[in-house]
């Protein structure tokens, strides 16, 4: 499977996931972060063991899209995430078309938004 097809498959799997899982997070990590220092990999594993999903998602973004910013919001189990590229200046628009909403929580919204940004070649 080529890189674009793999990203598109992961976007769908994350979008359809009812809740975070170790298997899904690991697959996204290995598909998007490239070669990382063992300390970073260890930190990711610790976060997953602790089910600290939002922190694991943020670490994945930091490795997959360095210098990008994540704007996130959680509300009663659901979550939203927006990826802002390094060259973004100013405040976050109130209504931004690339905001991802996920019923499974902020961590899944963050992963989905990051995967979409990578797939779109941002």
C-alpha cells in the first residue's frame, strides 16, 4: 500500500473508531512519525500504557508535523481539533473549515486532523 493510500485508510479508521485504542495509536505513530529517538518512543509507549490518549496524540503530532500547533476542545466525551501550520499568524478563526469533530474524544480528533493535514501535503 502506498503512503497516500495508507494515510487515507488511517483517516477512515480513526474517524470510525468509537474510542482510542493502543493498536490504532501505534499504527498511526509508525505510519507518520518516521525514525524517532528511543526516549521519544519510550515516552509514547508510557503514555499509551497510562491511557493518556490526548498526550499520546499530541506527542504524535509533535513528531509527525514539527512546528505545527494544535487547537483542541473537549466536551462531554466528544472532541475537536484544528491543525495550524507553522506559518499561521494571528488568532484562530472562530469557524475554520479544517476543524475535525470526533465523538470519540479530543485524542481521536487530534489524530484525525493530523492525518488529514499530512494527506493533504500541508
